[in-house]
């Protein structure tokens, strides 16, 4: 489900034949072909068709929000029996230069459900996600992070985020997105 901003809604009103949006959790279940000439969409079930639907039990909505430079350690192969040597066939390898700069994605929290455990522990809109469960997020694709956030109710989540230049750690458990909010007495 999508909740577009008012500018997008106003623009979409121009197209009178538009009926709405279909989310990725539906579309991934089909191979599809768009026949623009005849205004037709053809769908064919694929291997994801019978997978169970999941819910975002974290309450966190992320988006790719630009890129950053990341200092990554270079992994030097240690095969061919040269593990303990930095000289191969009279060629000296300088192991002091063991990092490289890479351009990696930034993932920003753009929405958070106020009734979620993530919100209750302090995660906020605008936070930049750095790590999830000990894994650097730049090593993951957005759909991989989403799979973690759609995990089973009760699963522990540990986030390292950056907020206004400060790094913070948050821990919470995935909660049931469909839970009822009981009125307090």
C-alpha cells in the first residue's frame, strides 16, 4: 500500500483512467507484460505465487537515500600455500594498504508506525540506518533489509543508526502489526 504526497496525488488526478497502485508484495508473485498499445496488463503466476504474505513487523519504512563513501577492508587471498608470507615469486606485497573507498547506498527511515516497538525504543523518521543485527547495511540490498523487518513476531532486532552526526544503538523485538491497541484504563 502506498500513501503518496499531495503533489503526487494531484498529478495522478490528471489521468482519469488510473485506478490505483499495486504493491511489490503482489507484483513479485507474477511475471507481467504491459501492452501499452491496447491498455492491457498480462499476469502469469510465478514461483513466488504461493509464498505467504508477510507484514512489516518493525513499523519502519526505509528508502534508498543517496550514497556515501565507505572505507572497506581489502580481502587478500591466502591460497596457493602463501598464507604466512607477503612475498610471492620475489614480488613483495605491501599489506599496509589494506583498505579501499567504495560508494555504497544510504538507507533512511522515512516512516515509522507510532505503535511499534521500534518507535517506543526511540527510532525516528530521518534516522540513517548503518547496521542491522550486526551486519553493515551497505552490504545488503533494500529487499534483504525489508525481509528482516518483515520477520516473525518476537524476533530481536538491533539497529545502529546515525542521527544528526551521532551514532546510536537501538534494540527491540518485532511486534505484531495487526495487534489491537487497547485503550488504557
